[in-house]
C-alpha cells in the first residue's frame, strides 16, 4: 500500500545506509554522464558553427570568381573571412575552377577540402 515502508530485520521502518549509498552512486553516475554529454554537444555545436562560417566564405569566393566573368577568370589565392584558399582554372568549354581550402579537423590535423566549379558562357 501507499505510505507503507519495508520493515527491516529489527522491525525498524526506514531506509538503510546501504540503500542511500547505492542511490547516491547511481545519481552521481547519471549526473556525470549528463555533464559529459553536454560537453560533447557543446563541442559539436562549435564545430558546426565553424564549418558553417567556412563554407560561407567558400561560397563568397565562388560567387566572386563567377562574377569576374568567363573570359576574365584566372588562377589565384586569397584569404576570405580569415580562411585561406587558392584556386586553379583549367579547360576551355567549360572552364573548370578548382578551389582548395585548408582547415583543422577534430584531431587538429590540417586537411584540404576541394570544391570544383564549372563555368560556361
């Protein structure tokens, strides 16, 4: 029934010290897991925000290259919004623009990303 408690060996009602310690241990483990998950989530949000800014910079450079016009496109390099990138132009119809940018990955290693754009008249 509701409100009744288990009576221990000696007939005393209540909760034993061992039960309290087990309950606190389970609570502490759950709290630590929640804190760890919060840290992972915060890191993922920061990485996602950084990737969004980097891809916005790449998109800005693609638009700049396209805006120069088919006949005026040439190889070059620039730092756009703090992100270094370089590009090469090859082909005639269509022209193939290959944009290369570097970034640090989750393990702090430098990796390259390549974006290829085809330009036609």
